[in-house]
């Protein structure tokens, strides 16, 4: 998954993790045949989905689960709160249900004698709003993104690999669709899919809409195998307008290169076919969610003309190898109810962040300068983050299941899901160390070929442990990798791991010049964490985050306060930026007037450092390893 939490998006909803493992679990009923799930999406534009399930049952007690731990979301965020109208019938009669007293995702039923089939139906109340990843806003008047975990129940005790589902979907009239599932038949908006396991079904969302386009990216390139199946790759676009899915020809070329660059990086494909499912809408939540044979990425309506925001698809594509094919053992759970152990998310997400961004640059979707500016901003933020004085990176991974929904205030002190961005720095560190240890003979790609490559084939999961990662690194370049990773990830590190940047021939430097990546977010915020120690919402001066031991923090400014004026001028983003820039030559302090509830206060900030925007600067006497890392690999 890729989320955009650090830079201002505030997910403030309180989040409670349901208590699991109710006392007195009863014996599971093994399903006797495929479960049918028929979903009616014809009212999706009204934000309601109707589902009807039919499953073979035996008389006696039965427990049904609503999926709770959603793969790729790394937490217990199954949207059970949006289930309504739940009803069961069997043998022609209504069957009463009772929710488990402590497991909110479990329903107890008693199947009467003579009932061989259970019918269940409910509505899914589709959310409006940005919080909650795949459960957040997923439908508009023109399109829908359908996640099967939202609209089904399955029997307790069944491994999701073992229980088979036969799914069907009724779409609004005239809408077209895409998914990694194989359609068995299609008739007037009614689609019947071939039976698949529950694992595959939940791993295969459907996008559909009025404005729809298929972009073939790679018709047939079997890799690393004699297998003649096509392993076809395509992008499927839905948007809120006809213009939103008009893809510029050069972006199609870059996207095709992304597929080629990933082939060069991994040397095998672990899917039968792959669909980039891309939704272009300002009305749905924005994030990316990985699947084995597809990804569900949701971006702004105009993103095809703002190509930096398409970088998310490179991250999600890498997950087909790193996250889906190779998965930390703690995240490879047998069903959707068992809690996940996220400790190795610094590999699952951190390495994906590193490889995904490298691929975004090698394919041309990101420019080289954008990559470097974004890396500089990331390194600068992490290096000034006060939370690293108390919380090791590994703990941000272990606590991911609560950190994804942590409030936006005091993020730098609390730390957020830093295993993504700090993973970028750490795997750059690993890549440059491999290059140095092997005198340029090997790189992270040798690790990727070893760890994620092998024979091409259909989806499968190969779980791993930390020892497996260390062993593979040692096979590429013998070194004390356990100590290398341990000191960076499992210990408290007051400074960010910047060795990868310096080893690659660059250093982090601060100047008054605008950072290209920060500039892209300028509409939303004034980023002054490296100078005054605060981040402010651009439109109204609301303080989003503060570093306690910074000029702003020391002056008593905190998150939730509102800046009213700077140096006596009414607040605007420009006024604040100008004041910070001019602080270098100002004789007196910078003054800020702010409102804290009903109190208004003016404070002097003794600051004369200017904007301090982060950039990468070349170290003259060192080889440019970063340039080598960013060079395209695939033959053109
Ligand atoms: Zn991810």
C-alpha cells in the first residue's frame, strides 16, 4: 500500500482494534462446495451495494466471519461498520443471527435440520470521505471500485486458500469493467466470474465506469520460462470525465518502459496477467493498494497530465514481487481474521518504496531531478524528526496497524509509518554498500533476482523471515548484514540513515532554492519543518505539526493553533514564506500572531536561517553511484 499521510493529510478518525479470540469457539463447518456471491452494483452511484450469498451448510452451529484484516492494508480495518440489512434464510425460513460478544466480525447461527443451503444478504453502505483506504470513498456518479472483502462472509475455520467462491456482479447500465478475475460470461452488465479461492477473490478488485479505457502495455513477453502463457500486462483507466482518461502518448511509452524495467530488475513474472487498475477522480480517496495480479491506484482526476502523481503505480507494481510473491511470514496469514505481524514492513513496504521510486525514474515517469529532490526532502524530514529519539524504525512497522490512522498532530514526535520513507534511505544504503563491497560487480538487482525472481509462473506466496533476507544479502555480498540492518532498524537512531546518500556520491544540503518536490505540495501547505520547525496549512494558517525543540515549538506554538499574522502582515502562505526567507537579513526577530482557542498571542521567533530547503549536492571526489542506480536498464 502507499499512503500519503506525512505531508498534511489528516486521518483523524479514532480507531479501535477489535478484541479477537472469543472464548468457546465452536467447530468449523467445512464448506461443501463453492459459495456464491452475487453483488448488485446498480445502485453504486447512490453509494449502496447489495450482496446475496448462497452457501452449502449442514445442520448445527455455524460461525460466519466478515473479513477483518485486509491484505496490503496491514491492519484490522475491515469496514464492518458499513454492513446493514443483514438477513439469513435456510430451508425456506428466516434464521436468527447473533454477533459474537467480543469479536465484532463474527456472527453465530444455528442451522436448522433440513436446511442444506444458507442464503445471506446485506447491503454495504459505501463511504463518503477520505479516511479508511479501500473502505473510503470508492464510488462516484460515473465510476466504482469494488473490493470483494466488503460484500461477503465466510465460514470460521476455513483457510481462505481453500474455500472457493463463484462471484457475479451486476453493473450500472453501459458501464465497462476491468479486473484480474476471469469472466466466465457477460450479459447486459451481468458478469459471472470463474470460481476462485477466497484469497484470489479478495485479491482481485473490480473497477468499472462510464469513462473507461484499456491501454495494452505488453502483449506477450514470457520471461525466464518455457511457459507460453502471455503474462499480459495492461492499464485499465476509469475516470469521472472523458478527458480524465485521455492518456498522453509519451506516458503510455513510459508506462511500457516501467514494465520492461521491472523485468530487468526481477527477471521473472509471478502472475498470469497483470492489470494496473487506475481510477482518476477527485471524489474518491487517494492511495494505492497492491494485489498479486493487479493494483488499485486512485489519483486526482488530472493526474495523466501531472505525471509525478502516477509514480504510485510503480510502487504498487513492485508489490507483485515484494509483498505478494515474497511476503513476511507474519503477514502471510491463513485467513482474514488472524492478526498480522507487521515487523518486517520495512522490507515489504520499505524495499518497495526504494525499488518503486527507482523504477519510476528509470521508466521516465519521474524525472531524475524530481527523484533527487524528493529523496532530499524525505532525508531532511526524517533527519529532523524528533520522534527518532525514542522510537526505533522497527517499532513504526510493528505498530503500523495503529499508526496508519494516527492523528496528523505531533506526527514528527510520534513518528508515523516511517518504514516506507526510511526504508527508501535504508535500501539505498544497502544497494550502495553491495556495490562498494563487490567493487561495482553487484547491486540490489542481484538480490532481487535471487529473492524475488526464479521461474515465472502463476501467483504463489513464498513467506520469509529476517534470517532469509540476511542470508540472501550474504549470498550477494558477504557482510555482517544482521548488524548492518540491526543498527539502523532495531535501535534508536537520533539521526536518519544518510550513509546511502553519501556513499552514492551526494550529500544533503540546505539552501534558499525551492525544492521541486515541496513545490508540488505548495498548494496545500507551507513546509517549514527544517527552518522554523512547523508545517502549516496554506489556505488558512492552521498549524499541522511542530517540532517541540525548534523556534516555533519553543515559542509555544502547537498543532491545531492558527497563524493569523506574520511580521504584522495578515497570514498567507506567501507572507509566511517571505518572512522565513527574509529572516536571513532581518535585524530583529520574526513575529507570529496566532490564535489558540479564544486566546490571541504574538510571539517573537529568534530565527535567521532563511528557508533551508533540502537538496542533494554532488560530492566531487566520489563516484556518482546514484547516477548509476538511476540509469535505465532495459533495452530500448
Ligand atoms: Zn506499498
